[in-house]
């Protein structure tokens, strides 16, 4: 997607948002692969409790959330094909506002996933440290 000098501010915004959306989807595909690896690690014997749930259960739940968000973003991406039919600023603003809503959902999801991973690796490091001192 190319941005041209004659593009309006709104056209540039839509193009940048489309590029950003593609990046989000690609990143969530990467996260999906990472979650598969983490789930497989946990199934191999790294059973760690985090509160009331095991880490395996939390990673599996995060996989479901990741898939739900990825599917929503893919549907949203398809709906953006109708942007070219916008004839007024109000229509454009609907798309821009919707994009901001998806941005918040994406950032929130990544934040929660990052915290879960940090918690997992912190527990793993502690387990290894305990094994070393034995």
C-alpha cells in the first residue's frame, strides 16, 4: 500500500491503519506459534501453579483469546474494504473510531500475554535456582 503526495489526511490515515492491522494479524500469528510451544513445554512436565490455575490452563486460555482476537481482526480487515465507499467525514470517522477500539483490544491482549509469559519465566527461573541449591 503506497501513500501518495496527493492523498488526503483521511486517505493516509486509512492506509496507515490498514498497514497497522496487517502487522497486528501477523504478530498474533507469531504469538499463536509461541503459545503452542509454551503449551507443549508445559505438557512435557513443567507444571507450575499460578493462583488457582496451572500455567498450562492459563496458556491454553490465552490461545483461545488469541484466536478470537485474530479472527475478529481478520473479519475487521475484510470490512475495511468498504472504506472506499465513504463519501463523507462521518463515514470515515466510523472506521477510524472502530480502528482505535481494535487497537486497544490488541494492546490489552499483548499486555496480558506478556505478563503471563513473565510470570511463567519467573517461576521457571526460581525452580531452576532451587534445583541448583540442592
